[in-house]
C-alpha cells in the first residue's frame, strides 16, 4: 500500500470521518447460525437476537427477567435499568418477545429468574465463538450488535431523538455518529454511480 493510501485509510478511521462499525442484517443472520453449534443453542441464539433487535447493552441483556416485560399500546416493551441507573422502556419486537417467553416457560423460569444466568465474560465468549464459526471477518463483540440495532432502526425510522431514548444515551452525539455513518455510506453509493468516459 502506498503512503498516501495508508494516510487516507487512517483518516477514515480517525476523527474526521466517524464511520461506526456494525453488522448488516445478513451478517447478524450468519452470526445466529454460528451460535447453532454449541450446547445451549436456543439460549445463545436468543441472546444474539435480543442484543441486535433491542440494542441492549450486554449487562442490560444479562439482567433481563420475565418480570421486566410489559406492554405499551398492546406492544411488548422491556423495563430496563440502564447505565447510570436510569430507567427506560425499550421496544421489543413481538416475535422476539414470544420466543423469549416460550423459552422461559420451557425452562420453568419464574418471573425473577434471569434468561441468561451467566457473567458478561461468558456473553462475550458466546458472541466471539459464534462469529468465528460463522466465518465473520469483522471484530465481533456484544456492543457491535447495539451499533447494528441503532443503524437498522435509524435506517428504517430516520428519527435520531427516538433512537437516543431507545438506546439510553444521555447525549445525542453518538446517535449523530450513526446518522453520519448512514449519510456517508449513502453519499458514497451515489458517487460510485458517476461514470467518466
């Protein structure tokens, strides 16, 4: 790689262009498939889906119990005690809520029993092992699924303020980084269509 190209790549990773790393929906699907090789397949796949479809932090996901499920306008929500001990309601897709509650019934979990009764280090291991099995080249870790949820929600809704509340960010600056990522990707796709003869 030439020196100029190396500098350009470094600038893309630096502060001037803040593209957030994330997994596409297809990559998340592959990650879930990669989790189907372990002993606790159903549990591990549910953890990946929960992190991606709700944007919870790993600590928030691991503290989840059936008692934390509620409803807002007949749709499932999670009552989450987040960073800084701030309470928020998080939208949970109906399909995922049904899978989690079915899992709780099959496992005989009471209302206060955790869905994922292990330490965050084990959560990291599950994600890393699934990524390795899936052959994903990106560095995959639990918080990357939070970024992936944020990008997908922003892509579908275009509402950064609602996303800020959903993710539990005290500042909108991180949400604006997600917005900037989508804007830059869109701009590059448009510019790639330009032809010179």
